C-alpha cells in the first residue's frame, strides 16, 4: 500500500510540472521503499496466577520494610496485558543493513499505579497517557547495524538482539527472537560484535566475538566517577565500565537423513567487578536512610543450546539448553535500616551471600513438542526447567508470570498448545508451575541465604497477530 501511495505521489508531482529539485526529491522518497521494510506483532495475553507458600519466611526490602509469608498462604491474581512490537529493516547498500525494534508492554487500563492504597491514587490517570502529559512508554528494544567488512566478516554495532533468546521462541511457536541463549544473560545489551560466517560441507558456521560493557557513569557529572560510599562522605571511586566479553559459536545444518534441521549454539560469557548496587540516601515516610556499597558481582558461564526439528521425518522437535555457571560476590552492602532483620548488624553482605562468595550452579531447560500438519501446523509441547540453588538466572523481559526461567533450587513445568488460525493469527494456551526453593534475604539476591518453598501456577491464553 505504501509503495502505491509513494508511486502515485511521484507521478502526480511530475505531471503538475514541479521544479527539477522537487521531482528529484519525490523520486528519492519513492526509492526509499525499495530498502525499508516494516513488520510487527501484537499480543493480548490473559493470565490467572496462584502463589502458595509451603514454608514460612520473611521478605525484607532495601528501605527496611518487611513482610511475612505464612505456611499455606495463597494469593491469586488475574492479568490482562498487551504487548506490541514494530520491526524496522533498512538496507541502503549491499554492505550495510539496519535492524530496529520499537516495543511496548502494558497492563490494560491501569487506573491505579500502586505504591499506596487505592483511595490515595488518582483515578483515570492512565486513560490520557500518550495523548496528554502522561506517558505510555515505548522502548528501543534493538537498534543495530550489520556492516559487511568482507564476504565472510560482519561488524555489528548498537543495541544488539540479545533479549528473548532460545528456547523462549519454541513454546511461542516463532523463529528465534534473540541471539543470546536465554540462560546466558536475558537482558538487552548495547555493544559491538564481529561475526565470521561460512559454509562447510553443507553446514552453516558462525563464530562471533561480542563486547558489551556495563556502564557505571556519574550522569550528574560526566567529568567525575561514581563513588561506592555513602552519599555525602568519601568513598572509593569506581571504574566507568565493567567489560563484558562473550564468544559464541553457531552450527546449523538442514535436510539430514534423520532430521529436517539441527541448530547448535555454544556461548561463553564473562564479567567481574560490577558495582550493581549504589550507596546513597533514601527518604521514607519516617526516616532518612544512608547506605553504602562496595558489593560487586561477577559471572562466568558456559551455555549450550541444541534444537532438532522434524526428527525421523515427523513433526517431532526437541530442544535442550544447559548452563554451567559461576557467581562471585565481594565487598559489602551496609544499610542501618536493615539491622533489625540481620540481628543487629547493618552489614547486609553481598551478592548471593555474605563475605566473599564463589558459588557454582547449573541449570537445564528441555523442550519436546509435536507439530501437526493436519491441524494447520498446530504444536503441542512440554517445557521443563531444573536449576541448582546457586545458579544465577536473570530474565528482564519474560512474559510469563510465574518466573519460569528464574526458579532457584527447584524446577518449572510448562504445557502449551499453539494453534495457527492463518499466517497472521495464532492462539496459544498453556499451564505453568514454578517451584522456588531458595532466595536471599534482601531483595531476593543480596545477603544471607533463605530456604523457601514457593509454588506458583498459572493458566494463560494468548492471542497473537502478525503484520
């Protein structure tokens, strides 16, 4: 449709006798459609979720607030949510390709934003967002360029497609959505990558080096470094960047004697010394709380992801994703408001424990599903996760409401059916259960270990539209 509009406008401009400059400009605009492509999707998802605590424990916030969960305590919630993505691709030359994605996610008609009692909140405050002074935010999920340095060597720069990695796409019934396997680190990374790709004996091979530094910058004073001490006192200045290095290898082969397609990814990721907790001053309703932090986080991980489709020329598909990881925590996080929860000490500890932490942890995700050609390629499948208590799992954008990919010390199960109606519309229904056996006292990640036994279950229905 856009091509027709641009072509019509171009012809009209020529017919009306515009100047040479105007005619050239109109032709340029008409030519843009030759290298711009737009696509996207919209999803409506409804979840009904129940969480049951099979063991009593307390939750402590960074401001000293606390809450308790009793044995047998249950909470049931319903969620109506909207997700939408707009994908942009531009190829102005044979060497350069740009990929972008604008995305938004929100609850339906949220009249109360939380943080207080319902009576304290302004009614209808979301209903004017985007049209008035409020904001329904659109975030930049990816924006990067691929520049072909030579036939087999590509440089990538920008906000890379690292989020929503394998195996998330399998129960979604979609092609791969992100390059990083989910267990490597499920977040949006900015950085640079250099990829060597070639074909060997009918096998597609890619070797990729990735550099994505975490930035710890004093945005209030760009000529000074951040400090790790309490606000208003002398602290140690920290480096602006924590370097994150990663190496990835991909192998893919199609039309084997025993399978239609096999795809293998290996990834190594490493960083250390990340000051992910800031010291500073927090004001609550009753107190001024000053905290200091020298707590640093380090991760080293090996991830292997294997997918096999069309086994024995049937609709049977399997996927395995395995993480072998190490987590390091050092330094301390000190907060006087937390002294009561820690038996009189204001020294909370660091990531995943107290003192110097050096813990190993593994995790495994297995998928098995079957695609029924006779039912318009409907897919019925089962997904299973098993994780050690000390495996550091992070997922910043999961659409499931049970924390399926971040369970600690337990397991998670997912049963799903994906039914395409046509090429633009899919219906997906599913059931999930996640068992968490461990957390840390402060915010779930910092300070002393806690043994818990939380079981979260969910039923969901998803309507997905592709355009």
